[in-house]
C-alpha cells in the first residue's frame, strides 16, 4: 500500500541523504508500518496492530520492498532502545521484539533507534533541538550538534500527573482541543525552561491539531522519520550508531 500523496511529496522534498548506501527506512507504528528506500519517491505501508510481531514485520516488509534494492536497514521502534536493541516490548504491538535478531532476519546491517529519535534526527537543522512527538503519548529526544540523545520525558512528574497526562491523546479527548492546546503550551514552556534548546520541533499525529505553535517551536512532519532513517547511515552519523557489520552486508549483496 502506498502512502498518501501529501506524505509522499514531503518525503521527496526533504530527503537529504547524501551517502552512497541504499537504505531501507522503517517507521514502526501501532497502526501502520511505513517504509521508504533511498532513491524512491513513494513510501509504502502495511497495517500493524496488536498481532504484529517482529518476525511478521520483517516478513511483510521484505514482501513490500521486494522490488527495491537496499544494503542496510534503519528501524524506528516504538519503545526504548539500548545498544541497537529494543529493551522493552511495545505497548500497541504483539510481543517478540526484545531479543529478536533483526540483522539475521533481514540479512544485512540494521540500526535501531526509538521512533521519536528517528523523527527528531530527520527534523534537525542545527544547534540544540528538542523534539516532542504528540501522539497517543509523548515521544521525545534532544539532538545536539547532530547527535541524538533519546529522552523518556513522558512519565516524568508534571503538575498533578505526568507530561503524557497533559499532552497525550487522552487529555485531548477529555478536555477538548482548545484546553488541550493550552496544556501543550504550558508543558512546552516548562520543558523549554528546563532544557534550554535553541528550538523545539513538535511532531507526531496530533501536532497539526495545535491552533497556534508555542513560542520557539516549529511544526515537524511524520515524513521526517524517513529522513532520519537515511541520516543514520550518513558518514557524519556512523560513529554514533556504531560500525557496519560487513559480514551481513556481504551476505545481503550476494
């Protein structure tokens, strides 16, 4: 299934990858798994949901991308990631992600980061940027001079609950759009004072529902997740995300 035309156009216009590798970028979500490969204009997607295991994701992505050439894979994972591996099972998908060997399954080098971090990397321009993903919950990361620092701000104490309690989808549905916008502005101001970023990018599915952007913010795009996936293999980013596994790269190229 192809992505909507609006999203396709955004991906094409924003893809800055200048590396020589053919990258397959995968954005794993609770509703869809979306993919795009280097040099292609139209992304594709397949429904996910609570029956989506890691093994099934790989199988469906391989089928979806069977006519695309790629040497390496980037995965934006909806949960915490450490040392290139998921550290907890996702809330909105099936179990079986922790401990899964993605490189063996794809037959090529794979780099995995949190999905908010991948979108944040794709949204980055310069300096110190704070990315906040407004969706079902709250995704977050800092990008400082091109280096991604994943954050777990969602469940930090804030007022009478957590940040996610005030900016997540439940708050929007309970309070209505106007009051939710004020809640988001308050939380953003609080985080801005604490972290002192040069700019804040608001992404995620609900960011477009803001009636006006808080001071110091710009609107991101979900399409930037692909851009971030490509950037993970740029020469400038390779030291951060680790060395390329040449054995699996050779296996893929045969």
